[in-house]
């Protein structure tokens, strides 16, 4: 079974759960989000993209071995 959800929705739910249940401050969520946008414009972006795609493939069981 494949479910397609926008990444923004998934991250929003995780952020909401962190604020609601873990007591994470809203400013920490904002700082982490802004840091993510900043990091996406650096030389580390291709490595992050590859690592994320590999992680999703492993989770979904679609690795090419």
C-alpha cells in the first residue's frame, strides 16, 4: 500500500506533536525550519537529498540490491 503525503504536512504534524506533547517551544520549531532552508542552499544539499532518498527506499523496502 502506497500513501502519498506532502512533506510539509508530515513535518507540520511532527512539529505540532512536538509542541503539544513534548513541550518544545514554538521558536525552536521556527529556528529548525529556517536552518533547514539555509542548509538546503549549501554544498551539503546533494548529500542530504541522497541520504533522504536512500532512507525512504530502505523504509519502503525498495532498495536495489
